[in-house]
C-alpha cells in the first residue's frame, strides 16, 4: 500500500474539493448506479467481465444466462474444452479467444484457488484475460474491496472531459482518480462515471451542451467552445488558449 501511495500524483486541496463536488453531483443524478453486468456469484462476474472486452454489457448479458446454466461452477468450465464453451458466446466478439481465456481462468481457479475467486489484486492478475480493470471490477463489486478504479472507455473519456486527468493510459488515469477521490468511493465512482458516459456525456452526439453536470465541469475544449476573436486591429501576441483543469 505504501508503494502504491508513493506512485500517486499529488493533488491540491482545490482539485480534491472540485472532485468532491463532482462526486456529489453524480451521486444525486444517479443514486442507483451499479455494475450493469448480470451475475449472482463471483466467478460469474469474473467471466462476464472477461467477455465484456470490446463488447457491450447488453450483448454479454444476452449470452451469459445460457452459459451460466450450462457451466454452473468453475470446475465445469475447467472440465470442458474451449470448443464446448464457444457456442454459448458465439454472439460476442472475439468469442474464440475469450472461450480460451474463460477455460484457462477457470482451470487456474480450480487448480490454484480451490475453485474460489481470489480476493487480492496480485492473485487475480495471475488469471488469463485479467488485467487491472477486470480485477477492480471483481474486487469492488463482489467483495467490497477498493483496490483501484475501473477505467474503461467511458471512464477514460469522462476523466479528460471533466478535467480529472490528462493521462494517456488507463494506468495513468487510474492513478489520477485514486489521488483525487477517497478510497471508499473508488468502486462507486467508476459506476457513476460509466452511468453518466452512457446516458449523457456520450462519445458522439452527447448532450453535454445541455447537461448541467457537463456544463459545470467540462473544460471549454471538451465542449467544443471557442474564445471570442479579438477585435480587428487588436494585438494578438498574448492570445490566450483554452485551459484544461488538471
């Protein structure tokens, strides 16, 4: 924990206060924010999250009922072959490689962890198809362990638009968010940002200009606004550029 804390960037009191205001606004807007993948057991959420890579939660939720019924436990996946898993997830992109990842992950769950989903980041990262994003999803939602912040495409997009991070990688964005928000809020924070990204601050055709949260927190550049041009003949050597909040 100390090593991780040393790696977190420093944030000012003003930056943290602004983040707290944003968090409060998102909580008020989305009091029911939650993980939108369907699951009832930790291994089901682990598998669903692996399947969700480059795929929508809606598509995953259509495939998993039949998959979970056919393979109730990690041992059932481990006894099967990837080819036997494929028909249940054929509607999902990259289904062949994902079937292999699910099979290998469940084999390791059985052989190394007694068929149980581990509760540490280090152990989860040993599983095939599991990186920090998937591990954070499982730890936060299944076990209430806030080890980090889930950074998917929505969280990455909103982190820039809302002035939370200038990071260019999921790891850099996650560290900025961890430094800005209290640890006990990390799991919920990802749900709130994902909800807002899916419902208002969309990648294309979003309602940012009319949305109260976006209007308050998004930077001028993210909203596509421009500063007024100086009057003709006015000096231009000190023309200001739109600024982004760090």
